[in-house]
């Protein structure tokens, strides 16, 4: 009798175990149907998806591009073509050298002025003589002893003499060549007692404060670019520093070869630490308010088109959209194709076809999945 009881108890325990396993398998199957798109489709059940609503928010965007520093402006100091008999200019003194900082009015080079002073005296005398001859001819003209043509020629002679005097005075003033801008001398290739001719370039000065940065801005993001936008600049020569600048100039033409837009920024550089010609990288920052955005994982690329899957009356609707900027937070701007408040699928959309029934109660089926896994 005891043996029979033990045998019956064993059967009952085995039956209970089999029933428990069967129940667990049923729950596991139901859980799979609830969260696995392929299982749901094979059992003719709504496909489980996870959705978010299209929201309007402020989008912070950072757009980067390669860049190089360049002078804010460059001044070339040269000797004008002389109008006097002086063909060579003799250098008297050189006040600075290449690499020197200068400000407006600083005398870079001075020349021996003696010959130019003599030329000014001569041409001053020529002006006086021409004026006297004109006055005498005018009196004769009034007395009908000279023609109007003679008077006109005398007037032209006065004007010519005055012009030549002005040119001689200019040459005399040019005996001291000064810097027209704040900057740093890049080139100054003269020494005392050296002779240079008219038209010779003596010095080149670059303004480095502020210093300009030319950036290659991607063509696809032109709609986000505005004057005055803030930017961060990292330069190869200062790898541990980040400089702050702003957009001051936007080119009107995109390069057809590189498909980038030249953009000019400026950076304060009061001590001239940053020199021209340094390569680097620029990040231009922008903020757009009231922009519609969704997680970027919701966007599907098909044949160079951007598509999303919306939910309408518990059915999937594939829709084409136009996208804008993508943020570092994983959001992407929607320019057209969606309105605020619409539901967009972000999980399960790879297995979705247009007009498929969907289960959007993802909080419930994810809970069931967790419970099934625990049990």
C-alpha cells in the first residue's frame, strides 16, 4: 500500500510539472507574439511597435568644417612712380624689421630728402612764372593785343605747373613711409644707403587682431547659417585651446568642385599669438526654436529619400519627409511631411509594410516580456 501511494504521488508531481511547463510555454509564446514582429505577423496579430510623438522644440545644431587663419587685412607699402627727375630713392633709415608690430603712423623707412626738396623749390618757381605769364597775357587780351587761344594756353600751363608741383610735394612727403594699419611686418627688404626705384614694394604688413578664419562650410547646411553666429575654433598650433569667434562674412557662391561655401569668421587676437596660415577646425553653433523633431532612428532611407512610418487608426502609414539638421542628442529636424503630435514608429518599423495593423501599447508588451522572462 505504501508503494502504491508513493507511485501515485510521483505521478501527480510529474503531471504538475508537465502542466507547469506547458503553461510556461504558452506564456512564452504569447510574449513572443506580443513583442516579436515576425511572430506577430505569423499569427495574424497586430505587429508590436514603439512610437514617439512629433514634438516642437528648440534644436541646438553644431556644424563643423576645416579652416585656415588669415590676416584681417594686408597693407602693401610701395614707392609710387616718381614725377621728378629723381629716379632712385636712397634709404636713409629703417625703423623696423620683419616681425615687428606696428601701429598707424609708425615710420617704416625714411629717404634722403635733399633732391626732392630741390625739386619742390624748382616747381614752385615754375608755378609762379606760369601765373605771371598768364596774368600778362590776360591784360594783353583785354587790350585786344593777344588772342583768346594764347590766354587758354597760358591757363593750361599754370594747371600743368601746379600738377607737377603737387607731384613733387607728394614725393617729398613719401620720403617718410608710414604704416597705415595696426599689424605685424611680414616683409621689409631695405637697408640704409640702399637705392630703390619708383614702383618698388618695400614692406608688407598684416593685421592680425582680430584674425580672420576662413571655413569650408558644408553646402547641405546653408539654411542654418547666419551672420553673427557663434563658433568654436580649434587650431593645429594650439591643440589644447579652443577659441571663440563669430561669422562675419558669407560668400555668395558655392564651390562647384568642393561643394562647400567659404565662410569668414573673426577671432580676437590682442597679443598677435595666432598667426596667419594655421589650419584648424571650426564648429558653428545655431539654435532653431519651434522646430519639429523626432529621433533620428525613426528615419528610413530609401532610394535617396527619407521615409518614416506613422500610426493612423492603429495602422502603419509610410510617409516621405524632408529632413533638416541632425543634433548631437540623436534628434533630427523634420522640415515637411509631419505635423506636431503625430505618432512615429521608432522600433519595429524595419518589419512594417504600409497599412499593417500595429500594436502601439508598447509599455504593456514590454512589461509582459519582462514578466515572462522572470517567470
